[in-house]
C-alpha cells in the first residue's frame, strides 16, 4: 500500500520526536481528509484547532493564489499594506492597539515574555522579571515557553531551565495572590487549558486576575493561541469575561492552517518594544498575512460566531448523554464553543487509535482526555457522526 512505503521513508529520515499516528494525510476539503490510500476521515481535530474554516477553504485559497502572483516576502525593514490591514483588523477586534507578527504560537508567547520583562524594566522595576504561570498549562516548546509550561514531562532532559517562572494551581486566585512578590512582572494564563486536558478557567477568574494585576502593578498576559479566532464563540476567549489584558498571544486558527502568529498589546506596553528590541525574519510573511486576512473576515461574521456557540452547546448536550450512558468509561465533558474534551477512565490512547481506524480524527489532550476541535463549518450531522464513532471506539 502507498502509505506503508511512505511511512517507512519517514522513519528512515525524519526526527522521531512525534507520536505520529500511522496515517499519511494526502489531501483535505472542508471537514474531511483522505490518506495516501484513499481512505476518508471525518476531521474533528482540524490540525489541532488550526483549520477553523475547514481544509482548503475557497476564500483562503483565493487569497493565497492572488498574493503568490504578486509578492511572497519582504523584509520587515519595509512597510507592506497587507500587514497593516491585518494589524488594523486584529487591534480593532481585540481592543488592544499594537500588533507584532511572528510564525507560531511559541514565538508569540516568547514576545509576551520579553514584553513583560521590558515593560517592568522601563518602569524602573529592574527586579521584576518573574512570571506566574499555572499547573498543567502549555505555552510552547522553546526553552522559555517550555519553562512557562506547567507540565514537567515537556521539560525533562532540558535542564537547567531558565529562571523567572513559577507555577500555581489553575483557577485558584489565592494561590496567585500568595505567589506575587517584589520580583513578579506578570501573570500568564490560558482561558481554557488546551493541552492540559481542555479545562476552562472558573467563571470570573480572568476578571479577578485583572484586578489583582492592577493592584500589584503586574501585566496580565493571555495565551489565546488555541482559544482565539472564534474558537469559543467570541473572537477572543477573554471577551467572555469583559476584561482587557495588557497583551495576548495568538496563532493556530489565525491563518486557517497557514503558519502565522501574533502578539497584540496595549499602546503603553508597546512603547517598550522600540526599534531593535525584538523582531522576526519571516514574521508577517505576505502569503501568511493574506491567508489570515481572508480567515479573519470569515470568522468575524457575527452569524458564524453565533453558530460556533450553538454547535458547541449541541455537542456538549450530546456528549453529556454519552457520559450518562457510559459512567464506567467516561469521567467528564469539558469545554466551550467548538473546543471540547471528553475524559476517559481507561486507556484514552486506544480510544483515539480506534477512532482513527473507524474514520474519525481526534487526539489526546493530556493523558486521559480526547480532544475535539472541529472546523467551524462542521454540521450537527457530522458532530453526531463523530460522537457515534467515538462511542463505538469506546465500546470496542
């Protein structure tokens, strides 16, 4: 079979740093993908929340093709109109004033970390460099962002880790308050912990963090890499709490699968990253920016965002029925919008593998949670189909 030969070549030449599922995905359209042998799969993972408008959305394809015939890349020492267009879109939608473009979520979080330290230095608080993070969080794979990540399994073997990061229990305000010292610069938080098992923050937690940061002179940094761009039913998850962070990071769905990340911040914070303090060779690449512009225009439609909310509520209801029917096998259903985790009491990895055999793509978030992050164009019938396959895989 074609993909068996391809997989053997991968094993011979690729670094084996991923727990790769034994499938070679060859093409995709909408909510479906096909492997190299022609088998079809319902993709309710969407590139881990990246392909929010589905695979090969015609508007994104159109934007990419048009820009490919015009200009691919130009150094950031020159202005380019597509970058400015996207910056205007994102700042107006977020309520923040400044945008920095990069290539990934990890890079966006690196920008957050550097921003927090530089702002405190510019305030005359040179000793303020520590960032309070949370247990079970995930912020990236660079040395700084993996240290900010609250999961030791990602850090093992890379010690000594850089100083300046400490972790407290997620959702516990008193723990945050007690962790603040004269060295604290900022708090970094995910509105929903994605890799940590799809765990939403308790209601009011972000508002309480905002108040605490204001009281103690800290920056509130919100990691919107997985939750941003409409994933929770609003363009940004922090908007559910009606707070204004000092800065946010975003990536994943921003380019509908085309690599692009961004850090957005307030006007006052942005002044600290003056000329020469930070940069990226490929950040704001014109092909990626045009893909992001097309994606943003689709997702920012209020009707689309409302449909994410409605489909999410439907999925939650159907998933909770499964929880009631299989209490011996399922422990919890968690999430918001179209980001959900179903916690399995047994071997969740086997459930994911069986789902794949049956034509459904999902993955693990944490050790026991099966993550669903479908494209926003998914239908209720497809959500039902996915949950039927999940239930069968669970039974098997």
